[in-house]
């Protein structure tokens, strides 16, 4: 995407902020519930926590892959993986958020939080790696208001982004690395090159493989909207939240063996299914969907994939 070198007007800067707010509004109830979920407060200890996930997605730990679900911790050296059309929302111990777009692999390589005393501000130090895909980072207002500080870096394929309390988007793939600032500032660091400071809303840097590096410029409003959308959860597309009240019932099977086989297929495909006995049958289900539409979307997706073996199924409230 070509970078624009023209000055970024105040009107455009304000538009960037409005687009950020609009993108959160698009998430609607999902964003509000995620902020109030139990995991949002539990994350204040020392680990990153998955607050929401748009299925299918996984966490890889010690060579083993399991489906991601809200409330799970993402530990050091774990890798979060999203499939095509999937998303994930993480919260770090200092309450800053990380949003992952589709077809993304992301790893926490180091993470430490220190506090000098009770009720004192915290300092978070972390090294993150975006292996491939789309990433958005934003500090939390309450964390900044409390005086919490951070020293966080994000490693891309060819560069490292130094995060200085900010809101920015980044991506990496086999062809290029890119960074776009929404608020605050970031420093793009490359070996044998001077740091590139992005400190104005909409500032954009990109480097393409086998092409000369260009100076940072300004992203167009259309590009900014695209970047924001790439990492946002999409309501009604299979979003799970801790405490979500809807479930997808994938099957009601006559034997425990058949139920376990279906559960294994679903889990391998990135759906956190479990099994519950109901009288003389065994129900395979996926819990904690944010809305009925999210549960229905996943049911229809599973029914459309013959390899999953989901022939009937239904959507229900958690109490049903």
C-alpha cells in the first residue's frame, strides 16, 4: 500500500480517533461484556488472558494445540493461532489489550510485572512476537490514569516495534511488514538503520521484501478503516465470551464413545467442545457464545462441513 507524504490534517487526525471509537461501537455488546467479564479483572495478576475469541482458534503450548476459549491464560512461549475469519482479544496484566486478526500467529516471549508496593503503580516488561498476521495493541485508560508504565516490544519479521503507551496496528507476512499509529507513539527499529519514530495519528511505515525502504508517510482514511476492521471481533460470527449464555449443541449421541469422537474432531478444528450426559444420551456442545446469532453461525458452519459429522444440532440458552 503506497504511503502518502502530505501532512496529516487535524481533521484527518480527528477522523482516526472517531474511526477507532466507531470500530469499538461495531463490536457493540461484545466489547462491553468483554470489559466486564471476570477474566478482565483476574488478568491483573501476572499472565495474559483470553477475553474473547471468534472461532475457530487455538493455543499452542509445549507442542500441543488445543482450542482457545475465554478465561484461558496465554503463558510465556504459548502461541495464539487464529484461522481464516477468526479473531482473538487478549488482555495483559497492565490491562492493555491485544487484538489478533485472522490467519495470525502470535507469541508472548517474555512477560513480567513489578509493583513497588501495595496500591502502587505497576511496571510491565514484555517481548512479543508477531509470527504472521494482524495485530493491534492499545493501552487501557484506567491503567494510564493509575500511573502504570510499560516497556513492551513487538518483533516482526524484519523490524522491532518499541511501544510507548499507545494504540497502533501492525502486520507481517511473507511479503512485507507494516505499522500504523492511531494514538501515542511507536519506534520502529531495524538492524543497521536509524529508528523510525511514528508519533502522529495515521503515521504509516511499510517495508516490502526485495524493495528499497521508503520513508514513513501517512495512511489514507480508507486504509485506516481497513486496518481497524482487520482486528475487530465481528458480532454474530461465532464469538465466545466468558459468561456468554448461549451454546451450540452439535449432537446428542447414544454412546460416550461417539460423543468423545465428535468432541475430538471439533477440538482439533479449533472449537472448544465438551460432553455432558443427559439421561441415557451424551450431548456434545460448545458453550459461552456471546449471542444467539454467534451460536447459530457456528452451528451452520459445522453442519456445512461433512468432516465434523454434525448432522442436526440446535442452539440453546445455557439453562436449557
